[in-house]
C-alpha cells in the first residue's frame, strides 16, 4: 500500500499530479520538491501576457489558499534533486544540501530548461523559461527607448512570441533563424510557407538561413556576428528550444533517451513515474509506434491525471491522449491537435491563406495525424474526434 508519494518538480506537472492524487482519494503523504524558491506558477503566460505587460506575476499562481490547503502536502522549495536511487522498500531522492527524501512512489516532473548556445556573450543573453528569466528580461526591456533594436535568436514559437511582445512595446525586434522558413522542422514546409507572412504583416523582420558564428558583449549591448557581417543590438534573447532536466538521474537505473523513458503506464521503473516535458512516452497513430517527448502544457496535465489514477489503482488502460498546443504570435493564434510528422501530407480543408484564417489536416497513409489552425479555434476543437477514432 502506498503511504508516501515524492514528487520532484513543483511546476505544472508536479502540482497537477498532487491535486489529482487527492481527487482520486489518496490520503497518504505527498512531498513536493522544487529547485525554484517561487511558489508554483504557470509558464505559458511568461512569453505571452507577462512579457506583453498585460498581467502581473500574481496571476501566474497555480494554487490559491484553498487549493494549497486541499493538497495537504509538504513543500521543499529551493531544494534541487541531485540523485535518485532505489532501496528495498521504495526510492530515495538525494538533494543538493545532502539531505534525503524517501518514498514508496517517486514522480519525476523536473521539466526542461532553456537551451543555451556557446556564444561569447552567453551570460548576457536573455531567455524566457522561468519567472526569474522573464523578470530579468522585463527589467531590461523597460529601460529601453522606443525604436531600440533587439536581437531575437530563434524564430520558433518562443522566439515569435518574444518578438511579438517586443514589437508591442514599440521596440524593433530582428529575428534570426537558421532554417529557410520559421517552423519548417516542426510543421513541415507547406504549413511553414502558409505562415511565413505573419511576421512581415506585423512589421517584424525575420532573417532566414542565418548562421551565427558568435554573439559578443559590447559596452552598449551585444553584437551578432554572421557571415554577412556584424550588427549591434541593445540586448539579445535566445529562443532556441529547451533541454530536459535529467542530469540528476545519471546514476539511477532509469533509461534516458531525450527524456525519462516510460512505458504505457508512464512508469520508468516500478514505483517511478515521469510526467510532462521530461517524459519520453509511447505514442501510436496511423500505424506508427514511437516514443516521443512533448513540451506542451496539456500533456503535463494529462500525464498528471493518469499517473494519479494509476497510483490509486483507478487507471483502466494504458495512457492515451490527443496532444494540443497553441501559440499567440504576430497578432494571430496558431493551434495544433495531434502529433503529425513534418513530412506528413497536409491540405487546407477550411478557409485560405489569403483570408488569414484556415484549418488544415495532416495525413499519413490516409489517416488524420494532426489538425492545424490559424485563427480558427472553434473548428479546431470540433475536429478533435477525428483524432480519437
């Protein structure tokens, strides 16, 4: 019988797992370990409402006074996990301060961190992954005069959202992208082509096919060095993806492959689960069986609900979900259901690129693998049953 669950990670996946455990009737101890000192907060608004200045940080809270009390959990914030080992009666999490926390069950929810690049000015480049990251960027941005140029390295979802916020603040973002079009590798060439006009329509410059050899700190900001020359900016922001926080598991018996590899019950080994951005989990669609890691808010929620059910003996089958994500950029909303491959067939089935509002289906071997929408939220959600068949 499980009497203590130790959750490593105090962000969305960890908090939602604790909440779901209580909903499922778990009455034992819950210990939540988090390396940040902040109370649990939601991350997607950091690059959206917070950076745009529409919200204060108090709106990020994942819990209020009532939900804190309902969790009845022991919190260990500001405590970094450094190792996990199994013992005869469960598992032990070792912390950076030398202390140890044991539990019958361990849930790994350590998420990801912003990927860095080996530039000379790396320590001067901003990211948008944590509350501290965003607070630091906000302070820097608010000191700049209108019309000041800012380099954004990476034209993916985070880079585009950062550029959108900078433009709204009357700054001049210049976005650098290594691919021939933003989002080519994620959405495929056709979808990327349909979306490539968005930044230009918002008067944001995106430079494609860029190879940055270095970013160098200067007295007044940073200089971006490419084959075409050097350009100076007041500051630079990195938006080049994220890396799973798995190094603390190097000495464990777990399989690590682009994340913590789990089975259909989201277990990495008996009594150890992984949820959210850090989990590499099995996914099957259109005859393709693969192990994937998805950095989406909804996945962390779904993982948490399932793991709580499994721990409490209430999960009837293996984990299954229809992945979903959204991005607000350049005044538009991009949304996706499913997990298509970039080389899947795709066609617009509703609307058009000229209208600036459309819905497209991805297919593999005739089976719908994804639904992508631009400014068409209602039709996207009505399409979800197509991916549940």
